[in-house]
């Protein structure tokens, strides 16, 4: 119930529709179940009529034939009304569901956009997407449609019980007392069977990850010459799956016939007892149809009863199906709810950076992704406008982390970053990011045209601007060769090489021309010759701008104004290339290693 | 090959299933038939003896029906599971025989879905087909025949009601099918946008595009909602219309039956009751039947996917028989003669490499350098016979490569690929892939030579340290060192390092190369972006745009090859 409360705010605006749909559902159910009852009345009438016709000394109940016509008329009305009610209910059910999940999806997506990078980095991307797509689907099918089915099922059971007890309580008791047997049986079987299903699911998971791994490593499996071994391993899992799967399937297959057997027994018992009641003309257990037809329990009553009894089980099955889905849906709801309430990245700054970034100061920064390991350890650096600063050092020394702190994707544990002598925390993140442009190690291509990808940073960019940026990024060559040129739809997995992806990211930056530029291994996947051409464009771009460049290939940074050598999160050397090279320290060693 | 082919083995059982179903349905139809007699002969004539005896038969046939059903259930579960097992085996076998290019062009994600979900969908499909598909039609036909034997009009009502229901169901399913795929594409679209935004969390924030992305997502959510509602408005007719037709038939039967009393052979009350109960079970069967068709059509989509996979044939066959012992060995180990490879098979597709001509002698160290996309890795793939050349010939130990036993070839050549390939398990299990019976000493030696011992020895559980799938708990450099160790452990006559030290710093790179050069008699092929890694090679091949433009020692190339000099100069940075 507590969990259900979470759904409540999302239901706003649909609450009236929900009440209406419940009303229509009830009406449809009543109509549906009234038909066998009234048809039973008709049969009673005819049966009685014939009995009297057979014995000419009796007079018939109704000579005019008015009653059957009236009943048929009522039946027709109920039939049409039931059909319409049912349609309205089925449609509003979907309408409500769609309206609710529409709202939830948008809200959840917004939460992802508002979340701090820290949260996104710490979550699995697939899991977040799963919540946004599959879990919300689950809530729609399991919870919203599930509740509709649940309500439908429960009202059907109640109304059926009402009609059955009105007809004859003895027969009704037979149904009510015997049906639980089939529920117990199916419950027992599925409980016993759940371990087989679990085994089946577990083996399926094993198979899946085995195949996934085999596919990912297909080349090395070939080159290691172990393809046959892998087929054998697969066969073992496959055999295990066959056995588990058979047990699970066979187990599940016994439920349906068992419940049908019990239903057939109930049916037979009803026929026997019902016939006994009619033959003996007693009124034990109720006199059947009321009003004008109070003839004692009669054939029409039995006929209606058989219909009710054969449909009595179905809602129970549906309700139990719904119960299963509900528990899935509840855990999905929980997952959605947690994601919606993930922390927000609050932009607590108020000031805007006026003009350009003149100074960027980092003082005694400390930072670690986890508490036990510092990645940035007492780091201080000042960058002035127009300076070209390079960060070098072995991988894992904290270069990328430093950029995360500068862009304020993460906050330092200790220490202070200031921009133009202003504490960075007081400045709007938006304003900071507005001044800084970056190309990161992890390239980013979204699904869209080449044009859209390059123009991403600059709203309203023209084609000629984009082409010019691509030209400067040395990307125009391969873009022109794409089937639709700048209109080609690309994505991360559309077959661009990692070098080409980097060039598009560079073009994005070239178009933006921000006054502070961060390049984190921006050219690591670009071949040396293209890189050389690109360097001229970079030189042009960086002229008069401030830049912070991270590179493995030291040749690209030798002409920097300042080279900062990092190790284990701290600066160990800094200076120009000549100074550092002459010093014969760590930088010298790194640099020389390139030529050995 | 057809994905239903493995079913052939079980055809007897498959044909037995509908026969059993026929008996099962017969028992089901028999019960209302008896009820009719109980009412007409027993109840109406107040014959209690007849009534209770006939009622007992009802219990009996219920048990009979149960037995037939269970038999059918067993049969179909057995066949479905056995069949799916055979199918999966076949599918995996096909997958193993495909070349990398084929796997990539088919799509590995898709293959994964086929092996797991689609074969399971086929299992369920076969199971359902054998178990359930025959019951409703048998029931419809049986009930209709019964209705006709009673009265022509009631028979007609049955036929018309069932046909109308079938029509409605068919019509709705037809239009919902298309709508379902439209909805699926909306879902894919949403997944796409959210994937873009999550993987680009930094750029989205850096470029302040939050609102733009929200709008983009909003659009796809709206489309999804519209499409879903359009589906719902169709589906919302399903229940009401089937309900309408069946109940209209029921009312008509009661009316016609009731008013027939003055006719020559009136429809008895018992007949009316039994017709009503036939209609009720037909409606239930109809609903079930439509659900089944939906599930089966899903299985059909799976079948098509599996078929398309099974139809593929591996384009690398091991037809070679000659291996090392039989060959007339010289110093010439590998020779390419005017080799070219075009990946696509369309006209106008550019060859990835062409005119490759070079030779490698035993014990040589050969470097390969060139820009990205210049054809270095392609040349290596050709040598490993991961692809067949489009033109030209490759000789290995003086024998055409395709005549050389493929297993022997791959045993003799160890390779570290550009893309790290690590399996879930432990350091040990990953090493053992290269050599099943390696001793611990051998493993330690290989690790030491690859500089991997440094970090492996720091683990408390040493060689048994757990390695995640894809080696996600190892850094790039650690992975590469482990893979080099694996290749060294494998041994063989040729070692290929395909840009496999890129994540190592220059110092470690140099040390590993020094260790490897100590191994006697080993022919080494080193592909690298770093000119400095290749300085000591006996021979350096310079690749450019799919061609070899120069071939020689470092000093020679500096003098004669502009491209090489350029690469070297850029990396050196022009400063010393």
C-alpha cells in the first residue's frame, strides 16, 4: 500500500477518468452476467410452457406469449449496453495508462538531465535506460492494466456469487467449496515448480553470457584455435538447459489439465445435484428464479448455473496472473521512483562571468572518487588568459579527473577553484560552461545527421559554418565521402572509426570557438599524418585563447607555454619543454622513451 | 537451412499430438451431449436412476479427458525441449563457423538475441503448437456439427457467430500487428535518445542542451503515446464484439429453441441447454485461440531471424591438409604476392588493401607502420586467414595458405589483437586458453616477460584473481600485458603484436620488446603507431592507403621514404 502511494501523484488529472472507468467496468460485468440469468428465465418459461402443453388439463402461465418477447427485448438491450460499456472501459483503461506513463517518462528523463555527473557515472547506463523504457512499460501493463484486470476479476467473482446464491445456495456452496481445490492444486504445482523455473532462468543467463563472451572474442577464439572447445562448453550448457527447461515446462503443463479436471468434476456434481433438486421438486437451497417464475428449482436455473460455474474459475486465474505481474510491477515502480528521486545537480551559483576568463586558479585541491583513495592530492595551479598549458603524466595520474573538477562535473573534497578571483562555487555552472569548450577522450556521437552533430554546440549554425568547421578539423574529407555527405545519419555504432569520431568532436569545438579550450587526448585515435595537419588548425584556434591540453604523444605539446607533469594526483615538475628536458627528471625519461 | 529441420527427427511425436487432442476434444464435447439426455430423459421424465447413472459417466469422461491431455502435454514438452536443444546446437555451430566480417555484418547483438530469445520462442512455439493449437478448431467443428444435427437453424447460428468472431479477431490482429511494430519503433527511438543523452552526459551539460534534449525526448514520448492509443482504440473492440456475437447467438438459440415447440420436431430443452454450454466453451476457446495466434506470430518472427542466420555459410573453410611436418622448409616463412582484399562485394567498393607483396623470413623481426585505415590490421587478418584475399596469393612455408591446415596454422601463430579479448574467469583461466596444460612456472615466466607479473603478483590470490567479463576490472595497460603473456605462453613459431602495446607507456613498451627479442627462433611481426617501437626491426613495412609504399630498415627508410620520415619527425616533435 505504501508503495502504491508513490503512484498517487502521477495519477493527478486522471482520477476522474479512473472512477468513471471503474463504474463502466462494473456495469459491463453486471450486463455480462445478467444474460445467462435472464436466458435461464426464458428457458424456465419454455420448459414450463411445454410441460403444460403436454398436459392439456393445465392452463399455461401466459397465454399471450408476451413474457418471452419482453424477456428477449430486455436481453437485447442488455447485450447492446454490455458491449458499449465494455468498449468504453477497455479504452479508458488504456487512456489512463498512457497518460500516466507519459508523465512518468518525461519526469524520469528530466531527472536524468538534472542529475549530477557523479550520479550518472556511478550508475549503469543500461540500467537507467531499462528503468526509463522497460520498467515504465511494466508499470503500465502490470500495475495500471493489472489493477483494471484485478478490479474486473473481483467484481466478476462477486456478481457471479450473487447470482449463484440467488439461484440456489446448495449448488452455490458446491461451487464455492470445490473451486478452491483447483486453486490450491495450481498454487501447489507452481510453488513446487518455481525451483525448476529458477533453474531454467539461471541456465538461460549462463547461456546468454557465454554466447555474449564468445561473440565478443570471436577473433581471438579463432586465433587461439579453441572454437571446438567453445562448442563443447556450449553443448554442456545447452544440455543443462534442455533438462531444466523440460522440468519447468512439464511442471507448468500439469496445471491447466488439473484445473480443468476439477472443473469437469464440479460440472458433473452440479448436473447430478441440480437434476436431483428438479426431479424431487423440492425447494431446498432456494427456489431458483424469483417473481412470476417461482416454480422451484428448474431447468433454466440449472442452465444458468452451469454457465456461471464454468466461468467462475476464469477470474481467479486472471487475478492470480495479475498478482504475479503486480509484484514485478511494484519492483519496477520502486526502481522508477528511486531514479526519479535521484539527487539533482543544483546550480547554487548566482554570478555570471563577465567578459572573458582572465585567471583560473586551483589551490590545494584534494579529490577522490572513493573515500579511501585520493586521485587529486594537493594540486595547485594558476592559468592566465592566453596561456597554453599542457598536462602530462602516466595514465591514472589524475589529468582527466582534474578536468572533471574544472568543469564542475565533480566537486573537490578540499581546496578551492576560482575564476577571475571569484570562488567557482559562486558562479553559475551554466556561465562557466558557456565559456569553456572541450573535446574529451571519450568521443560522443549522437544519433542524428553529421550536420546536427557538428552544429550541436551552436544553435542556428549555417551549413557553410559547419562545413568550414569540418574543414578546419580535417573532417571534411571523410564526410564528403559519406553517402549523403553532411545529411548522413550517424550514431556511435554506425561504423565511423574512432579517429573519425574524434574529428567530428573536434569540428564541434572549431565551430564553437570558446575562449577557454580543454583538449583531453583529443587526437589519440587520429593517425599521425592527419594529426599533423590538424595541429595547424589547432594552432590557429588556440591563438589568443586559453587552453589546457592533455596528451600522451608529447610531440603535440612541446610548444606549450607551460608543461605540468603530474604523478599520483600532484604536480612533480613544471616548466617549458626546454627547461624540463634539461632538468633530466621524469619528463626527460617520459620523452626519451618515445624514441627507444 | 530451415530452422524447423531439427523437428524432422520428432515427426512421429509431432503427428501424434493432434490425434491425442482429437480424443481430448471428443471427451469435452461428450459432456454437454450427456447433459442433454440427463435433462430430456432424466429430469423431464423424472427418472432419477437414469439421471445419476448418466451423471457418473460425466465423472468418468472427465478422468479420460485428463489422461489424454496429460499425455499430450508430456509429448509436446518433450519434443519442444529436445527440438530447441538441437536447434540451439545448430545455431551455435553456424555461428562458430562464420568469419568475423560475417558476424559483424549480421550483427552480434542480433545473434545473441537469436541464440537466447529466438530459440526459446521457437521452443514455446512448438510446445504451444502441439499442445493447444488443435483444440479450438476441433472444438468449433465438433460443436457446429452437433448444432447442425439438432437443427439446421442452430447450426447456421453457430457457423455465423463463429465466423463473425473469427472475422473480428482476424481484422483486429491484422491492424494491431502493424501498430505494434510502429510502437516498437517508438520505443527504440526513446531508447536511442536516452542512450545518447546518458552516454553524452558531459557534452549535453557542457553545451547546455538540457532543454533541447528534453524536447527531443518529449517528441518521441508523445509519438509513442499516440501510437499506443491508436492501438488501444482498436484493441478495445476485441472483447465487446466477441462478447456481442456469442451472446447474440446464445439469445437466438434460446429464442428459436423455445418457440420451436409447435413444430414437427421441436428443439428440446436439453438441447437448448447443451447448445448454450457449447457456445460458452467456444467463446473461451476463441479468446484462447487468438492469444495463441499472437504468440505464434511472435515465434514466426523468431523463425525468420533464425532462418536468416542458418542460411549463412562460413566463408573460411578448412580444406587444407598439409601441416608443418610435411612441408619442404626453407628460410622463407611468409610470402604475399600481389594480395588485395575488398570487403564489400558491390561494384566500385574500394579495396582495403591491394598489391601487397612482401616476404618474411624465419626468425626475422618485422615492423608494420602506417596511419589508421592504412591496411595494417587487414594484412594481419589475411595472414591469420580470418579473410580470404580477393586477389593474389599468400604462401606460408612455401605452401599456398589455403592448402595449409587451418588448425596447424593457428597453433603456430600467436597473436595479440588490437582489441583486448579477455574472458570471464581468472588470470589463470585466461592464460590456460592459450595452452591447456601449462605449468605454473611457464605461466609465471610468460607473465614476467610481458611485465604483467608486476601487478599479478600483488594480488593476494595471485593467478586465481578473478577477472570480470571483458576484463573490466583491469586497466587498459594491464589487459594488454596479460594478453601478451597469453600469446607468449602459447608459444608457436610466429608472434604478432597488432598495436597491442598502445596503452603501455614508452618505457614498458621498450622493456617488453627487449624480453621478447630474447626468445630464440621466434619470428615477430610488430604493428605499431609508434615509430620508436620499430627502430630495431630487421624490416619495416610502411603502409599507406592500403598499399605498401616502402620496405626496409629504419635508417634506409629515413632516407628514402617521405611518409616514414614524416611520421618519425612528428613523433619526435622536431626537438631534441
